[in-house]
């Protein structure tokens, strides 16, 4: 799914997250009894793949609309060498607590800002963001005060009952009985592109699993890769979001690995919890 401050434009490749993009999924082909199909071949689009593409584009359009008109969060390099920083232990104390499962109280340091951005990216692309009550809590916790009202109204319009119904969810954002809606994001890395005493812009490279797990699901769970850019401001003793955007990739080549069935995916979501990210 996609979040961003830019207006929705099909097939755009700017800082609006994956605006109008299509997800390409490579699936293994089988021939006879050979489980590897006699070698890898280019997969032809299947009906399920087309459905996944449609759902991803739908999510992109909704969230791009939700944040339309915000500030520009497409950070540019501010003179740093651009090299990746190792995520080795630093000796810094972890955050002092959490609110609704989202870490809070990040230190006013570069590492603190990157940790905040990684945790916020997970929350902003979670299944909870589709639930009206939980969405209100997330927005009020993550964003600077002056943007809360605006974002609440836009997200409520974007995640309308009609939109949720298109995902197979009820007005409260819940999947039908026997189904599990999956929207799980995992940050792969972070980097700071701009920084002042009170503001910083962080890019978070993410992967994730998105879709509905269930025997009769028409929106199978698929993998996605994207980069979220968050402009943060130090406010009230913590890092808060001023604006954010997303774009697709960088994405590796998919392995020809057999996909798990719906029950296995649903069970994994229930049994494996998320992480609090820190550097």
C-alpha cells in the first residue's frame, strides 16, 4: 500500500510512494513431476497476479489522495557521504516506552530519528491504519499537532466504506470470517538525507506482505518493496512526522520459490509479532 503527500498521478515515479505502480510477481512454473519445472522461465501473468496488481494500485490511489496537498518530503542529500551506517549496538538506551504498540520517546540524535522513522513506517502501512478508531490514535500519536486534523479527515475519506469493501473488509476494517487481512511492513535500512537542530528527513527502505489470506480470497497476499521518506520535527520531547511520501523499490529479483498457502500465511501473521526498530 502507498502513503504520500503528492497528488495521485498514474505511473508517476517521483516521491509519491509508488504512485500508479504495478507490482510484478514472478511465480514458478511446473512441468510434469519435476518440482523445478526443468529450469526457470519467464512467468506469464495469471488471473491472481492481475488481481494483486489491481489491489495495489487501488491502495496507492487512496493513500496518495489522503495526503494530497502536504509539504514536500523529498529530501535531498545535505553533504553526507551517503554511505550506509552499520546497525551495530551503540550502547544507547532503548526508548522508554510505547503507546498502542508504537515506540515513543526517541532520543534527539541522528540514530533516534532513524529509529523513529523506521517504527513510524511500520505503523503507517499497517492493517491498523484501515481501522477507523485505531487510525485516529496512530495519526494523533505520530504527527505534529497542526497536521493531525487534516490527516484524520483525508484518511477517513480515503478509507471509505466503499474502498474497504473493495478489499473485502467491513466498515471497521476487519476481514470476513475465515479470512485474515495482512499488511505487515519490515524496514530493511534507513538513511538521513537532511538534518538541522530540530528537523530531519529520513528514508526507510522497506519490504512487506500485503493482501488477504483465506481459501476464497480474491486478493492473495503478495510481497512488495518500497522506500518511505519521512520529514520529522522535534516536538514535545519526541520526533513527530511533518510530511511523508513513498516510492517503489529498490526491489530485488524474486526467487522462484513456491508460495505458501493461505492457512500458513494467516498462521504466521498470528504467531509472529513485530519489532521495535532501533540503531
